[in-house]
């Protein structure tokens, strides 16, 4: 059994990690921490876990965590970087679901996150946890930067096109729509039901923190700087990201459907739907799946890729466990087989 | 492996049965029928099942079904009674998720459902599939009438009070609130998103078909006729029933919390919450659990029981599988352990 | 033109007051206050008002408010009682949308609201602003206690029965379902979209502050103490209250439909629907209307009254303006004629 | 008073027309027709209108309609073209909220709508009812083709850029998100609450009927053929369209904020928000307003325009009344001043 610790388990990625890990056959959760809820039973905060776990929240102390084989950070940005050196030194592996180790460049991190990075020397070692891009490196990783939710949906959608050099890399557009759980579980006016239900809006158009993350990933694949316009939107639902991606084809004769099917044939968690499909976010609710569909409207040179994920699963907790499975030599799909709940 | 057939798999109880049975370790689905979708892959209708089943819908023919060990009817009322005799004769056991075998009296059935019952001789044999009430009989049942969603929530809530004769049986009130999936997957104006979202209403106040079913169950427990006012409501959500039950105590000195905890101590799917709790339907979304809380407001003689279930799971497909597990001597919880999805 | 001040205009009753008062033909809004948003344009907080008002939030100072003819308090409990004496002394009339003057007994106020009342001498003068109960007194009122949202729906539903002494007053039950806007516009976890959407729950079953308010009103009508069990529920919608009321009839021969139609024949904002109806909250969304329907299920002795309002309109801002119209001798419906938005 | 007829008043544009016309000070509704609901009171179908109109649905007969000054068609595509010649001959003016007269080319109509146009000779006369583009022609129009909902949001967003020739017309992208009411009030599986809530999806990516309408409008403004990729999406809300528009600037030095503010300065129903804004659809719910915001992310050469409307108001019934006001020489804003309901 893998001994697991969770730092910061009171948010939506935390409860989702718990839902999946409690049922994972090779995992034993050793500790779950929360500064604000010390001593409170997890099932008091999250009654869906009543009868399934006796865990209580504890102080986020190094001692307890160093006994773990791996620690998940489901805490705010800046938390993992404060404990990473010590944990790694103690031989504990780390999967950070926040942003601390996603950007390889400390200056870029400072620019977008507004604070100095406290362990920049680890940035080069951190492996970006998108298995479809980085599987080999993940198997041996000590420190995994779990991707953001938008970056997961957008990169999986663009990947085959960029890898093959089929589109104008300077004119990429990603128009993404997210459920509200992406904003986290925080007492804020902006995500009250009465503020966001029955409404849709774009936000962060001048610049969202997931932009540099996506660009970094696509740059690496393209082996040259890409130009991306990324516009996130808030839609009135709990879970789900729908990303509609636009690019201009260099050559319209390519069989895009075959390209995607081939690229993802062996991926357990990427589903290329039949030509003409329109994936719904609800088809992946609660599941670790990304569904894709590829269109070329009116036979023109604009390709439209539709990509859907559950932001809390393939966009966060599920992908983190997929990474853990890889890191510990388990079947990649272990504990991640539950079927999306529909309706 | 139990060979399972499903008749009428295109509704919401059908897709929920599939979600649970596909993952059930002791089940092999032999056939799923739908007159309107013959030849269509199940995963075309329900993309959450892509990659998890290759089943296609077939004609509802006896031949194919008689090879099964058990057939679930997730079809409209009146379907099961048309095939029950033949299937039973062939040694196939039946679990009907519709209403055909819920009422023991053929006249009552006629009055509430408006058609003659076509095999009234089976009514006496049919076992009402509420395990918390009928566990022993279910183990040997050939024909199980799976309870309605409201009757599950209401009966589990009233049961301990009625069994112990603690309340005035003539003044029972059940005010129940249901999600929209209870109305089924049918092309109708009344359940369009634009007709039911952002609104709440009572319906069927003059009389709902679940009323005689609940009364029959409570009568049997009380061993005398009870008087129940039952008012169902439609609330703007997909899944979930919240039933708020009111009764007048004969004796206010009883420890109701202890009574409920004792009554349900060994029930794997009934959770009596701590005193003072207010269960949320979301805490059981996707799970086969009924959560209860008991209140006596202002210390008066009115007891208020709060009961929540997922109408598609404990109120339909999950309970049906719980019954199957009992009928076939499996662990009662097999295939029913998934944790509610929250948020 | 009536010169109007609004204290505490940043909540949902505040923005609803603004929506209605900006379009009221006999009103000029002189000031709107908010400690936290001083200097901010109202239309920045509430973009629906862009182009319709140039008001900015100001400090809640007495000076500015004493120039008004009437001041609405849309602020938290405890605000109005701090300014009431001074405003009344300056000849300004007051309509408090919070609870400060709803309970006539200072001790009861202390028990339910947890703080001493700071001007108990005004409680006797305050007129409870339910026009259907108190129209005459409201015309001359200096100080109006605008009813709570639940009390409006529940009292209008019970009124004809209690006035005529037709039911057992000791066994009244009000099972009420509310949208989330009733909880106000505050940065709190409990009303985040992800916490309350797709779920229903009862809350405050041991005791809700609207209980003593309802009981006080019904006691007065009954001229004796009534016994009421009141259970509020949270449903996943923004606006609307549906109250399902239960009582035991002393005499089942009364024509309840005629009783209600007669009682409310001349009421502009109470709509008794045809026999057999099931009012939906969406039928009053944005409108100052209470719709009622009366049932006697299965011809028994339990009467079921269904009552729906928009909690922000007839349950708050609209009723406040109805009261203002009465106080200033205007047509009672002035500025309150807008039709509910459906869908 | 303008005598108004409505053909096909049982859908969502029908009830919205009624909500607005019943309150319009210069309108008298003479007749409202519905083949399926003849004799039924409008307020039975739409209880929000109880007490506000005594109209009943009648047969759609020419006789009754020829007494009207203007007839609104809120009926399915193909209805208006069947009655247009006779009504015009009788001196009745027409506003069609469906698509019959939106496309000027009968062949294009056939290709996208699949049936022959039955009065192609009227296409040249029909005036496209987007006042911000066609105000002068609308004042004298006999026959107005009221724009589609998406075309209203998209064209108002692109107009200033195309008029001034500021962008590459071959690379226009419109990513639009719509509420479900845009699909109409029809008994269909696809728009059941349980099928569309808590989910987002793109649809009609290969080609939506609003594409040729938008392209025709933009072509005319550009005086040359434009290239547009248009992807509509379904989001889980009732009302609202959010269109996010992308174009490549020829010259990044233009002050886009000033351009938009100038272009729409005198438009009563287009609101250019301050630089940096993110309009929400709820800010226009129930109102005849289009709110726009203009962004140039990261100072690049891609312009992003955000455009929101209420699809049933500015995208249908409200714009139709705006056109009527123009046609009959009334103040353009008459009867259209109600403020959006928020929350």
C-alpha cells in the first residue's frame, strides 16, 4: 500500500482526491491537513464521506508527512514550495495540484503569480504531469507539477496539430468555458449562487495565469514560440470545462480525424469521438476522461477542436492520481475507472 | 457471473442501471432492449459509457431474455406484467423498477393506474423490494417489485416511529421535494429546462400514484390503516429527493435519536446522522444511501424527520441491484460502494 | 415627488429596491448609503442599472437622510434601530426591510436575535407592513416593519382559515422552500453555487427567526396562541418561496375556494388561482404577487394551501414600496405593475 | 393605439412579446393565434399574465389579422411567408421574428432551410430589423425581418471594426454561448432539464442557420465577402447569449474603446462598457440591451469583443418592438425601458 498524505484537504480538489483515494485499492491515506479545521472529522465537512473514512484534519506538520510515500498538495499556490525541499530530502515524493512547479522559469512565475519563488532550483527537476505528453519522465519523477484544468483541456486538444506542425502557430485561439468549482471553495461574493447562476461571462481576458502554462507546454512541443489568445469563461454549472480551439491549417488535405485517433489510440483517458461529434461536459462528470472532437467547418482552412474534461478529475485530482499510479509503477487506470454520472 | 437482461434501457433508470452494472464484479449484461433504438450502441445514447460497454439495444424478445438469470425492467408501467409469466416459467427472476407489482391489490392498481392488471395472480408472490423492511423475503424472491423513489425516502423515514407505535398514525404528513429526473426521459414540455429551472412547485396534490404504495407499506407495519397526506414538489435539480416528514408523538419522552440509530445500526445503506443534522440531497448523489435526521422543534410533540436519497440510486437502480445481490446470495453492498460526488 | 433614502443598498433587497424605485414615477432617490462602497457608482456594483441611475454610494450619515421623506433600511438587522429615533424626530418616515421592528416584544427579540433592542419604546408604534392584514394602520404609519419573506408567504396562506376559525390552531405546519437570494449577498461558504446548486435541504429546523414573527401575526388574527411547526428549506434557485401549509379542518363542509376568493377579491397583489392549481414560483418572478391555491387531498380533513411569492419582491422590496404607496396616499400599485419574467 | 396581432403566441418569443406588449402604452393586442390552443386563455399557458390580459388564443385566420395595423409572427419558420402577401395587400405591416425574410437570396434560403421560399419577390423589400444598422429603412418598412439572436449579438459586436475596415475580414471568429430558451418551447428530449443542465457543449459546428445571416450582414457592411467561423454553444441557463468575437487587427494603433463609444454613443440599446470590462448575460436579463466590451489581450494584434444580450429581448421580442416603434413613429424606447432583473 502506498502511504499518502494530503496537504490542504478542505477545497474541492481536496474532497475529490479523497473520493478517489478512499476507494483506491493500493492507497492508505496517512494524513490530511488543514490549518483551519484541525481535529474536525473529514466527514463533517464532506458528508458524502460519512462511513467511508475516519480521518480527521491535522496540522500541516512535516513530521507526519515525512512518513508518507507521496504527498499531494491540494492547497493554495505557494504552499508546496514551502515544504518541498524538506519532503524530498526525506525521500517523500510530491504531487502539487497547485501552480508552484508548473512554470519552469522563476521570472515568469514572479510576473504571473506576484511572489518570488522560494525554491527555484527545483523547477528544472519538476515534471509537468500531463501523462499524454510526459509519461516516461513521470515514471521516475520525485516532484510532479499537476497541470491546471484549462491547460489540460487546451493542450490535449492542440497537441496532435502542433506536434505535426499542421497549423499556423501564431494564430491559436482557445475559447474555454468552465464550471464554477474551478474557482475553488472560498468565501467570496463572486461565486455565490446568486452571482453566477443563470449567467455566462468571459473573465480575465487581459491575461489568465493558465496562459503562460499553456504557452510553455505548446512551445515545447512546437520547438518554437507559439501565439495564443486564451479567453476563459464562467458558465453556471459546478464541474466541467469545454474548450473550443481554433487554428488555421497550413494544408487542408490532412485527415484530421485519423491523426487524432492515431495519436490517442493507446491513451486510456483520451477519447477521440467519431467525426461530427459534439462532446458534452456531462459525459465526463466525475470521470478522468478527456473527450475530443475535430471539425473543419464548411470545409475551410480553420480547424475547430472541441475538448471536454471534468476540471476536478482529469483537470485536477484524477490526473494527480494517474500521475501517482505512473510514479509507483501501478496500472495507470487503477482507481480511476468510475463511469461518469449522467444525468 | 450473473447473466442480466435489461428491458427498456433508454430512460434515466436504465442508464443508471448500466452505470452500476457495467462495474459490478459479478454481473454480465446479456441484453438490453429498446423498441425505439434497436441496433443503436448504448454508448451513442449515453456517451458516459463510451469505452465501457459494446452493448447495442435489441428488440425486447423473450428468447434472448430467457437465457438470463435475472431481468430488470426499467421500462414504463405495464411492460413487466406483459412478460412476467413467461420469464418466471423459464426460471428467470425479475426485478421490476416500474409499478406493476408494487400494489398487492389489483383493484387499487386499476384505480390509480387506470388499466386492468394482466397477471393479478402474481401480486401475492411479488416481494416489495425495500430490504430494510423485507430482507428475508427478498433472498428467495422470484419476482421483486422495486419501490418507487418517494416511497423509499418516506418509508425509511417513518419506519421506526410506526414500528414502535410512537405517533398518531392518522396525522402523518410527507412533504417531499424531488429533482426532475424522477419524471423520466421523455419528450415533454413540462420538464424542459426552461419550464422547471429556477422554480419550485407542488404537484399532484389531489393524489399521486406513490400515495397508495406508501400507505400500503405503512399499513402493514402499523397493522392498521394509517392516514397520510403526501405532497410531492418539483425542485430545479436533476437528482435527489428530500422528504420532510411530520407526525404527532404520543409520548415525548422517547429518545428518538437512539431509536433511529438502533433501528438502522446494521443497515449498510441507511445513515442516521448526528442529532441536529440537516441532510443535503447532494450528500447522496450517485450513492445508494438514505441519510436521515430526526428533530423535535421547540421540544414540542411534533417530530420532524428529514430523509434524503438519490432518486435514481437508492430510489431506483441502486436499490434494484441491492435486491439482486440479496436474491443471488452476494454481499449486499457489492457494486454499490461508490461515494457520492460532491460538489 | 417623494424624496427617498436607502440605507444599505449593496445587498439583494437593495438592488431590487433600486430596480423598482428608479422606475417609480413618484419617487426621487436622494441618497443610497453603504459604509463599504462609499464613492462607488451603484451601476458599477449592479451593471443592470447602467444608464438608469447616476447615484453613488455615500456614508450612512443622518444629515443627508433627514432631508428625505422616507428612508428604507435594506441593511442588516440592528441598523434601523440605531437611526430610527433621530429620523422620526426629524419628521422622516421609516420602512425597515430588516427585522428590528417586526416583533412587538423586546424580550422575544432578545431571545431570537441575541442583542438588546435599543429603542423598545418604538415597538408599539411600529406597524407590521403586511397590507392585506394592516392596510388602515399603514396609511398613517411613521415606522413600518416590513415583513420577512417566509412570514409573507405563510401568513397570506393561513389568513382566511385562521380569521374564520376553521382549523385546529394547535396543529399548523408550514413547510417552506426558498431560493438562495433569501440568504443575502454576503461572502460565505454556505451559499456558493458549488455548495447549494443541485441539492435541497431543510435548515434551521430547531428554530428559525421567522417563526416568532409568523406566530405573532397568526396569534393576533386568532386572538389566541397558535401552535406552528415551521421548516424552511433551501432549494437551488435564486428567487422564490413556495410554502406548503397544512392544517386540520374543524368542518369539512366549508367551500374553501370561495372563502379565499372572497377574502382576497379586492387585493391587487394576491391571486387566488382556480381550484386544482399548483402555483409555480416562476409565475411571480420579479412581480409583487402572491399566488395561492387551496386543496383538500382525497376529500379528507387536512387542508393544503400552496403559496408562492418572489422573496425579493412581495417578500421584501416590492412590499416595502407597496407600503410606501399606502403611507403617501398613492395608488397602491404604482410602480409595481411589472409582469413576472417567464421563462 | 396601434392594433397588434400575434401569430403563434405559445412559444418563448410569444410570451415575451406578450409581457412587453401588454405593458406598452401605445399598443392594443387585437388577436393572438395558436392552432393547438384555440380557445385557451393566454394566462392558463402563461400564469405570469394572470390578471394582466384576458386574451384567448384564436385560429390563425386572415380575417381577424387584416384588421390589425401590424402583425408579429412568433411562429415557426415558414409561417410568415404563407400569409405575408395577403396581409401586405390588406395594408397590414409585418414583423417576422422567424427566419423567412432574413436572407435576401432565395437559393441561400433553400440551401439552409431546406424548403422553397414561397414569396421570393418580397425578399428584396424586406428590411433587416437591426436598427443600429438599418434605422432609416425601418421607419418606412412594410415588412421587417427581425434578426436572429446570435446574429444580433455577433453583428453589433463586429460592426464598428468592419465598418472601419480595421480587421482581416477573412479570419473572423464568433464563439457564442446561448441559454436554452433559444431552442424554443417544444416537446423534445434535447432540451429537457436533465439533458442540458450542469453541462456545456458546442453544437452545429458544421453549420448553423445563423451563419449565412451573419455573413450576409457583415458582407454588406464590408462591401466584400467576409470569412467567418461561427461556433454556437449551449450553456445551462434560460436566457442570454454571450458572444466572444476574435479578429486580427490590421493596425494596432487604433483606439478601439473610443471607436466603439463613438459608434454607439446615440444608440439607446447598445452599452459600451468601460475598458477592461467583462459583461455578464445577467446584466441584460429581461432588458433590450446589448452590452459590449473590447479587449486586446497582451497588447497583441488580436482584438476580442465581448457581446451580451438577452436572446428573448434584444435577440427577439424586444428588438421586434423596437422595430415597431420605429415603423410607427413612436419613441424608439417606448415600452422597452424595464431594467434587467438581477439577481
